C-alpha cells in the first residue's frame, strides 16, 4: 500500500536526519546550548513524526474531511507562528529604541 511505503520512507528519512544531527551534537560542546539543541531536535522529530502519521491515516482512510481538518490545524499553527515572529520583531525594535534613549 502507498501509506506503508510512505511510512517506511518517512522512517528512513527520520533515521538519516537523526544520524546527521548526532554527528553535529558530537562536534558541539556548548553545555546548556547542547541541552537546548537536543530538546529542539526532540520536539521537531516528534512534530515530523506526528505529521507523517496523520498524513498516513488520512491517506489510508481516504477521508477528505480528515485532510481538510489537518490542513486547518496546520494553517492555524502557521498563523500563530507568524504572529509570534511579528511580536518578537516588535519587542526587538522596542528594546533597540529603548537602548538608544538611554544613551
């Protein structure tokens, strides 16, 4: 089945990415930033895996409504991250202008 092939390919890609990241982690020796990097990697690996499984389920069920729901959820998260970027930019701009006023 196509979904089984997708799952196998997805797992192979994840294993390749993990091997590459393991090499990067070994070269890195930044203490707490290593922990942050590992946490970041862990979360993104889980995210990728979850999206892959949702894709496989939608494909296997052949349910267009499930696909639309997945798209809606992902789209909403994209909008939230875009808003976060704008917020961070405003904060950085505010801090920069605040620093200028101090001098």
